[in-house]
C-alpha cells in the first residue's frame, strides 16, 4: 500500500472547507494548536503540535506544492518525531493531497497521503498516520457540525 485514502462529507460550503485548510487561525481550531500557512504555491504549510517548540512535532519547513482555490491543495508532510529518521530526513518524504468537491451546501473532501517507503518502520509510520488522519478528519467534521448548527 503506497497511499492512504480518506473521504468525508462536511456540512459546510466548499469555500468554508477550503478556508479550514488554508487559513492559519482556522486550521488551528480543528487540527494543531498553532499553524502557519501561506496559501500560495511554495508557501509554507507548517503545523505546530507543540506551540512551545516549533522544531518538535511539527511540519516545519513543509511547502505547498499545488494549489487550485476551492478544488485542490497539496503539501509536503513531516511525520511525528518518533518517525523522524524514517520519513522526515533529509527532506519530507510523504505528501498530502486534499480534493474539495462542492455538493450544494456540503463538501466532499478526499485526502490522500502518499510517498510511503517500505519496511517495518515505514509500515508502523503509515499505520500511525492512518489512525491519526481518521481522528483528525472526524475533528474537522465536528468543527463544521458545531459551526453550522
């Protein structure tokens, strides 16, 4: 398996779903406690899971590699510190692709995490991310359920 794939339906218009992935303050409401995102090609896509130490548990240095407003966002990804030497060095080895499909007042979101290597350490990192993405996307759904209730 060289990619993880997820799909969720959000109770939000596509513009709001896009904003939830591309605005630093909004991303920090449902994903990490702090984010720095420059929504442009080669702009930063940095998520800080430890606000006191941006070098610890973060995507520091990751860049946006494709951006088509309200339809597609791709960015590099760094895994958590326990997988530092597997997937983060010398460059971020994996990549995230987020597709936004407008469906009236709702949005179908597809997330693909690809670029996985082979071996036991990679298998462990991929499984860790599978569980993490499932939880993160549930948090995003809950964020919109509360926002548009």
